[in-house]
C-alpha cells in the first residue's frame, strides 16, 4: 500500500476518503482538516486567548498540540474528577503534556468544590445519573474558569464520531432543542458565557489516534469507567455499521446537517432562551433558572 | 401472559406499546391503528372509489381486507412481473383473495407492455438496476390503471417498517427531495395523477403478519428474489437494533417526522416540481420531462 500523495509506504488507509497516507502525509491531512473546520466556521483567530479542555485523552491532547503548533495562543484546563486510578492517570498525562508544550495547565479538582466528594459521590448524593452531573460540572467549571482567566474561546476535542453519534441520536429521537444548538461554534450570547468551538469535528477517532501515535503523543487509552453501556456508545456502534457499508456517510451526515442548520433552529422554539438570561443569585453566572443556577443548586444538594 | 384488554390468554406481546393481546383484541388494535392513520391524514372517505395495489404479500392483502370490511369501496390492482415461480404464486394469491372478498382484481402483465419481456429482461435491456425499473413501471401502471378505471384513490400497503426505514435512509443521506415528498398522503397535483395513501403506516410487519395469521389470510411469504442485499433491508436491520434498545422509537421517529414535515418541505426547492407538469407526447400522462415521460422512454429502449 502506497501513500496516495507521495507514493512512499503508507501506514493507514482511510476508506471514507479513498486514500492511503504515510506518516508525514497523514499529519498534513489532519492539520488540513482542522484548518478547514476553523475556517468554515470562523472558529478562532491568532488574537484569541484560547483555553482547551484537556482530559489527557487522544482528542484533547491532539487538538492542543495542533493549535499550539499552528501558532495559536492555547492554555489547557483539566478537571480532576477524583475517580481513583482513572483520574490520577488522566491528570498525570495532562500535566506531562502541558510541560512538553511548555503551556499553562489550569487544574480544577471537583473535591475542592464539593466538600471532598468525587464525581461518583456527588451524583449519588444528588440522586442523579453520574454522566449528567459530570456534564453539568464540566460545563460550569470550564466556562467560569475561562471567564475568570480572561480567555476568549473555549476549545473542546469533540471529534466526528462524537458529533455524528450525537446528531444521530438527536435525529432519531427528535430532540429539537439539541438539534437547534448542535453546531461547531456556540457563540457567546452573554459577556459571561465564553464562546465554544470544536476544531476536530471533521476527524474520526481512528484518524486522531493514528495522528497521536505518529506524533508520539502519550495519551490515556482508557475510557471513563462510567461510560460503559452509555447510549452514546450504542449510537456510535450503530453508526459505524452504516459507515462500514457507506464509507464517508458520517462526514456527509454531519456536514449536511450543518448546511441545513437554520431549518433545525426553527424547529426549536426554545433555542433562543439563552438570550434572555437571568443571573445566578449566588455565583452571578448566566442561568435559565429564575434564582440559583443548576450548579449552585447542585452544591447546595451535595453539601446540605 | 394475559391480554392487556380482556385478560384472556394473549398470543402476542407488543413491546413498543407495552401491551399483550389475545386474537380478538389484536384485530381491534390493528383496525384502530388503520382508522387512526386514515383520520389523522384524511386519507379516504366512503365516497371514494379505491384501488389497492396488491402483491399477494401480507401488507397488501391485509389492507385490502381491512378497508373492505370497514365498508370502503375497494378493488385490487396486481402487476405480474413475470419472475418465474415468485410471480406465479404472487398472482395466484392475489386472485384467490379477490375471490374471497368478491371484489374485482385488475391484473397487468409487464410482458404485455414490454414485448414479452419480464422485469429482469426489461432492466437488463435498459441497462438499469432491476428495483429502479420495477418502481418506475409499478408507479406508472398503478396510476394510469387507476385513472382509466375511474378510481379516486390509490392505496399501498407500506407499513411502519418500510416507512421508518425509508425515512432513516433519507435522513442519513440527506435526500431532501425524498424527505419533502415522504408523507402518508400524496395529493393529486394533476387531474391525471391519482391521490396515493398509506393506511398501514402505524403498523409493524410483525403486527400485520400476526393479523393475517389470526384472520386466516393466505399470503405469499417469499420476498421478491431481487430484494436480497437491498439497502432498504440493511436500513431496516439497523433500525431494528435501535428499536430493540428503545421499543417504540420507530413509531416516534415517523410520527415526529410527519409533525415536522413542513420544515422538510422547505429543504427541497424541487419538491413542487410536479405542480408545473408537462404531459408526455406519447401517453399524455404528466411528466417532469420536456417531451416523453420516463415510462415511454423505457418502452422505446426495451423495444428498440
């Protein structure tokens, strides 16, 4: 198998694009895809002060490395969830990589915010599903930390598999509000809400993993222990079956959705709710609730 | 297992509805679902002169029987595709059932229209995929026969599995024109185009098969020999996986789509093409082509 570009021995074949790449040309391909995403959605500029959410996994480390090497100004933000060895390793890989890039890494430990409790204990005390509580905490801490640090953009490492599987579920179950808000750029609708962007949306997990291996990026392989059996993983599997039969369908599904996004915004009457923000009476950040935001109510519940 | 309605021994459990039924209550359920579809989309009235497309399979025989017993005026229309034993049996079952209902069955044999060639030979001569040619011929002969016979509505036996799988494919590959036109009622946009309706859209294959067995309807079990490996069958399988995990999702997917249909009509600029009809210079039926319709061009190709 030869590289479709330079004819040297190829190390990977990408059926969706009907190409094979050597190590060097794979890197060019990955960077091209990231640049395409950034340009298509005007995600970031060299003037932005960027904070990337870093888990220590392949996606977050890759996007940090790529943006850094493209000359963007990017620090990292890591949340220690306190899940035993998984979180320890996750934090360790994040710190190591920040040193390698010689960039600042802000670390938040959920135990510092929730009376010494880890994410599992928080969810249990609140009587809620772990993944839902974890999402709430991550979104809140990411935004508030970026705001306090003076960052202008938040980057997450969501890839094509994540985004197409989420879209797949949102379409299958007609989640209009999610369809309306699923987009590679979430604008800052309030001075205290930081703009969010997803530069890896055009790249699959496999392409990103291969990039990391080729670049010698040392990431954590394990998935979060709570992810097992999650619906999102089931949806990814189903979509992979269709992709196998129709290589390239994931990318077409997602790109086609973005092109039709205006129509899906119409579907959701509530999609503009965030523009009529209230502010939390405790922390002062925007919320759709009348008084306290969901995060501060969670703190009450866990501490009370 | 007891019937959820009358507490007699149940013969079938329907997870999507979280109910079990005895023979009698299953029949009531099936008829209720058909009535619901008819009412929701104002499909037919007792004044309509109805022609149902009959293949001899479970769907077409069931819908014929149900509408007939509800007091509608329904004749049958069958196309003999000339595919050896499959077509022979298919025609035989259709004739038998028309006798049982004591209703007229119009039979068209493709070989009478295409120089003695069966559907496979027609497709080969035209250099086209069999299923695509078959669809074109069926749509043409159904419409023209209904028009010539003075029928006001054409009924087809498309069920929930057919429709949700078609929708699934149309969504996954963003087929805007198909999304715009996929609806349980296709209005007559021209005096020579007969209105088409699908009264079985709320019923699964399994529910319809069970109904036929309970009612002693003798249908052909075999699928068309050309259907094997068809994408529609693959899509049905994928959707069945999701349905298994989330019972009822097929019905919700389809109903949710119908509720949002206006938005999907917007997506397709071409969806109104049929309202600016030309007429075929040979047969006089409406066509989107400038001169001869696709059916008459197919005849030229096969005979020439």
